[in-house]
C-alpha cells in the first residue's frame, strides 16, 4: 500500500514534472553505428525539450576490444569508456567472462552482512526459532541471493558458489549444525529451496510473465529472444535451457522455440519441482548422515510412490516436530 502512493518527479531549473526518461541504453555492433544513435537521441531530446546529462553518460565495450580506441561524443564532449557500471540496480562488467560476475560478488557480500546482522540478534534475544529465522531470511537475505536471477541465469554453477555459501551458512547457524553437515534436508525443514532451484524457479516464472504481460516492450524482448534462438544464436532462452540441464537432476527443455506457450512454461515449472523431489530423495538415500530420514520419514516404499514436493514438506514438518519433542523431553538427546 505504501508504494502505491509513491510518486516520482524530476526538478529542472525550478520546474517539476512527473514525466521524464531515465536509464536510457543504446546498443550497436560498431562505434560508427553507436555515434549515429547518439546523434539521433540528441536531436530527439532537443525537439522535445529534454537535456542529456553528459556527465552521467559513458561507453562500455563488450567482447574483443577494438584495435583503435573508439571516440564517441555528445555535443563535442567525448564520452569516457568504463569497464563496469550499475544499470537499473545490476552491476555490469565488460572485462569479465561473465558480465554479471561483479554483481554476484557484491550481492553475496551484502547477503552475508545482512545474515550476520540478523543472526546477531541472538546475542540480545536468545536463540531465534527456526520459523522466525526463515522469515528473516526470506525478507532480508533471499532478495540479495536472487537479485537479477531472471536475467543472470546460472549457466556456470561455479560462479554461484559465493551466493550458495551464504544460504548454507545461514541454515547451519540457525539449526546449530556442524560446518560439514548436509543441509539439503534442513533446507526443506525450513521451507526453503536450494538456491539453484530457487533461482531457476524465478526465471521460469519470469518467462511466464513475458508470455502473458500486456506491456509491449517485455513481449517484444521475449519475441526477439525467440527469433535469435530459432536462428541458432545464444540467447536468454538457450541460457535457461542450459541452466535447467545443469541441475543435479536435469530438467529437459525441448519445446519448440517458435511455439512457446504458457502451457509449456507451466509444464516446465512442474518438471522443476519433480527434479527437486528426485534430488532430495536421491540425496537422502545416498547419505550416511540422514538415517532418520532413510528409515522413518522417507523410506524406500515412500520413494517408490514418487512423493510430491508438498508431501516432502509434510515429512519435514514431522521431522521438525520430532526434534522439538526430543529437545523438550530429553535436551541431551540431541
């Protein structure tokens, strides 16, 4: 309700207006083409009474650096070339293999700082109950761990490690687990998904939004991605396919690009949940540290019935209740 009442205005030379363009980006395959677009933007702004802030304008070069340094300008003012910047809240870097690498590092640092601050409350309040810790995690830590995940897809699992480590450390501290303990079952016990699955789930939900959005620009961007994929070029859709195939239990994304529909995306979402269930059951029965799960909460006959994610959550709730009872009656039993 608060954000619905917020209005954004701009002040220029004492005048206020609610209508203003911001965060404009121009793309081109050549320096000459980019200069043409800069000149066209300047001409359009002059016709419409707008002014370009040259001091906040700059150039980034992605891919191989040109042999000759390009000189681009606005009103005879040459624009500087930078290797990193923040665009609509996302840090982009032109000199790294993954242009989102700096963003992941920064968000991991922020998430770690917030997680430490949240759990530091135990020094003043005593032990934080798991459900309260989960609320703190979803409200304060998770937004940093999934920041930009709808565009920064997890094609390279290794680069996700700093973010993943924050989630694992948080869960171990909340549940008082050793540093080398398995955390997949405790994650479900807290009602959380492993970070790779969580980020893929949000990416699939974003694909659904692109297919159903009434806004023209998101739909046009999705159609452009489809056309590139059909032509055999790497694009957002192909990255999503690689990210799903790289999961511990791979998810197949074999739908024809040109006829992608909401039904296909919904089926993909169900396949992702089935993959998570398969990953959990396989992990439980190949671990030497989850005997209670193997023999009581998730025996082989339960696996044979292919439990759903909801059924697994019910089992984790039972596990949480068992531990709470044991801790209350026999504190030393744990």
